[in-house]
């Protein structure tokens, strides 16, 4: 199994994107770098970098001298969100199948609380 190490920028990016996708952040909601940095325990620099990437992808609007806000939803953004969710579902399904096979092959208890998987007679 491969361990993935995320940068602070990726953590901020993922958190904001998740909040937008799940409706926790609405269009035109302000994004305050200092507040987000404190909540995620990172410095403001990764937040600024994440904002730049999110702006390039159309999820955030950066207004000079005002700050960043969540962008209005566009039809193309909805397609991006569903594509993101599709990929996440595919990956999680594959990982679940791999874990099931691993547990079955190693003869470990699996989801039933039984001490052993019954063997065929």
C-alpha cells in the first residue's frame, strides 16, 4: 500500500473544495486566509497558493484589496464537481474491494464478528 503525503497547500485546497462541493460554503461567501490557516493549523502562504489554484479552476474569485470569495456556480463547474466525485467513488470502491480480498485471503474475520471465515465442505 502506498502512503500519500500531502502538502499544506493541498490540504487547504482539498478542504475548501470539499466545503464548496458539500454546500458548507455558498457562492460569494468570503474566504479569510487567516481564519482558514488557524483552523487547519498551517501558515497563510499555503492558503494563498491554494486560492490561486482554486481561482485558476474557477472555484474562487480573488478581488483586489477585498479578498477571496467562493465563485458563483457555473454549469461547467457542476460537471467538474461530478467528475471529481466520480473519481473519488471509483477509487474508494477499488480500495474497498482490495481490502475485502486481502482479508478473505488472509483468513481474518470479516464484517461478521466470526472468528474465522467458514470453509467449504
